[in-house]
């Protein structure tokens, strides 16, 4: 999706080839903070209680803090870790400000996290989880369409729609 957006006027300056490589490498760390969340919550087959969801939401902060701790061991700033912190902390933010942990809205959400939000939701919908069965691609995209402009950056979501077949093709390689 970053490649699709790299010529878009709003993203061209940010989405350099080097930055796209960093995004690709940092994206797998987006949920690293979940290692701190108790398994009883992570693996719960049913709906989380309000209290459990509040604990789950902290995975964003835990992830950022873990990466920040690693960063203190370096003698100079690491662009990779900067991007990884953005993604881990802000990938649950929503375009309309209703996300977490900070309630950021619109362009206050880092570009890296807005990209990750779309990929993360798509993956969550199409994948089997302990609490749900996988949802087919077309149905997942339809569900996500409802979040264009509220959950997701509209320009990024439009790019996702243009390349949704690529998302589907990649997902086929990871099916159970």
C-alpha cells in the first residue's frame, strides 16, 4: 500500500524507497506489546469485558515502551526504531479520533500507523482467531468500507481498494 501511495501528493515526501523499506521491516512489531497482556485475555474465546479490553488496549503503550527501552541502548537515534514506535503506539488510532491510546485524529496519526491500521484490520477480519472464524475477503472489504473516513484515512483506504487483490493474494499464502 505504501508503494501505491508513494506518488500521492500527500504522501510522496514521506514514502521514500528507504522509508518504505523501514515500514516493511517495522510492521511485524506492531503488536509486540501483547507479550505483556495476560494469555487469559489474549486467548479468551469470547468477548472481552470492559476491564479486559482496557488491559488489551495497553499493548500499544507496552510495545512503544519496549522499543523505547531498546532505543536507550543505542549511541544514536535509529530511524527503524522511531518508525517501529510510531506503529506500535498508534496503529489502533482512528481517523475520527475514536481510537486509542491517545485519541489522535486525522493527520495527527503518523502515516506509518495509518498504513498499519488498514493492514491490521484486514488481517484480523480474514484470519481465524480464538474468538471468531475467518471472514471471506469480499465481506471483509465491505466491512472495512464502512470505516472509510471514520476508522481509516480515506486516501489510504482508496489505495487499499485499488490493490485489494494483492492483499487477498498474500493472505492465501498464510491461510490455515
